[in-house]
C-alpha cells in the first residue's frame, strides 16, 4: 500500500480476517506514527499509546493515544497526551500504580540527541461519561540522569519498590549520539515514583529496550534489543531484580529494533520482534537521525570502548517467538505479518519506509492475544488473535 492508501484505512474500524484474526489501523492526524504500547484497563478497555508527528526527532513529535472500549467495533479518536514545542516526545509506556493512578511515562529529547533525553511522568484520567476520552496532567521530569530512555513499564517488587527498565544513552563529549555506548539500567523508586535512583547493569554495552518477565518466586529474566544487530540478549535475577547476571545471547536474531516480552501459561515466555539480524541483509544507514536536516557539525561518536551500532537492517517480519526454557531458546515462531521491512529512511510520506516494527503484546486470560506495531511508519496496526493462536501447528 502507498502512504495515501494506508491513510485512507486509518479509521480504527475492526475488520475480521481468517482464523479468528481481527485487525485495524488506528486513527491519527499525524503522518508519522511509531512506538506503540498497549495497556488493558480494569473495565476491559484497551489503550494504545504511541508517538506521532512529522519525523522522529522533530519537535512536533508528541504522545498520542486511542481507546478501544470492551465490545466496541472501532478504536476511539486519537488524543494528544503531551505537547512540548521544544522537544521530541517518544516511547510512551502506561502503568497502573497500586494506588489506582494511571501513569504515562515517556521520553523527551532535543532533536536527535538521545543522550540529552529526560523521562517525563504524568497522570492520565479517563472520562466516566465517555470511555474513549483521556486527559493528561502536566506531569514532571523524573530525577534521573539525562540520557535515560524507557520502553517497558514499571514492575513492583515484593517490598513495594518500583522498578523501571531503562537504557542509558551515554554522552560522548563533542560527539553526536549514535548508540555506541548505550547500556542497560534499572530505575528504582521506594516512594511510589516521587524520587528515583539508578542501578546500572554490569557489562551491558549495546543492550537496550530491557523487557523483564517474572519466572516465579523471586526469579526474573529480562531481554534486550542489541545495537550490534546480532541477537536478543538475556539476563536473569534470583533476588527480584536487585542484582542481574551479565547479558548473554539467546538464539533469537535481532536487527537493532524493539522487542517486547511477556509470560504465557505453562511457564512459557513470548517475545514479539523482527527475528532477523545484520547477517541476513547488507542494508545499512549512518544513524537513526541522519535525515533530520539540522546543522550539527559534530562527528559521530567514536565506538572505542563501546560498540559499533548497526542501523538499517530490515524491520520485518513481525513474529511471536515462544520459549519453554525460561527464554534461553525460542524454537516456536509464529508469523504475524511479513513484508520488505525496508527502513533506510524514516520518512512516512514517500513510501520508501516499509518497516513493521516496535511491536507490543498483551495476553488475555481466555488465551487471546492483542498486538500493536508500526506499519510503514505511517500507521499503528492492531491485531487480535483468537485463543489457540499459539498451537504448534499454527506456525512452528
């Protein structure tokens, strides 16, 4: 489909497909829509949040959201939940706090300078009279160092501490950020999000987009996108996230694009991602922000002491990959959608971008699965799979 074709279908209407699959392209007033996140409310409605604007890194990029009430036939109208004219606001996550507050956390950066990013948190209110309507409070920045980024929501430790998965975009004096020294960390709050401390993960250069899951009792595992575009990496903790092992590769390829992990029934772990890596394609681009068109004479960051990031590996297919051994191997891979995945440009208007990326997933108690992902950087696509989607004969 051309960008115009996609735009005409961005109505939010649910369309039934084969095998109990339901799809929709979410409505949005913006030409670029990316980095979706799904949250299920207690009343059964779904919220999908993402960022939209003209081009990632531009200051017109803001957080948007749409609501799908339980039993509705279409997603509700898009609503802007942030508006900072001086910053690119990206990577929304939603978190239901124990006190009942619905919190939005997102990044805020000047231009393509991810090493100057800050994390903002705001309370989201729902409208009792109109279940599709959301409003956001002004919010505030968390007291964490610049360069902290988010992609996964807060987890609550047994002692009540909040754990926020973070990746750090480490600044290099006099050099442009390009991901060469990014590392993993955990933000920890012991006062319900008022103040925060940062706990760095050891030897985690290149490991970003930390996505944790519980393994029972005090055991946890977490999975990473890799700047080196080689494999999804894994770390584990036996003390509820107070300490973590050194990240190690799984057998799941990664293309330096986002992943998300959840636990399923029978102690299984599911990761949704693009299971391809740099070895599968020669496609390369200089950096994530190489077409912003803004004057910046600084050189790209020197990888010495860090890693050499790889950008431009195709972002397709979208697959759900299932592990039966705690996330060490993922032999069962279910195709959600395939395509060229071309991402040598972030432009959403000329049709060059064909990526299907940055997926998120939620499992329902009845066994159904909700999925959202970027579609050609023009739209957010929603897919719901009926119970039984994970049977081996459907995609092993």
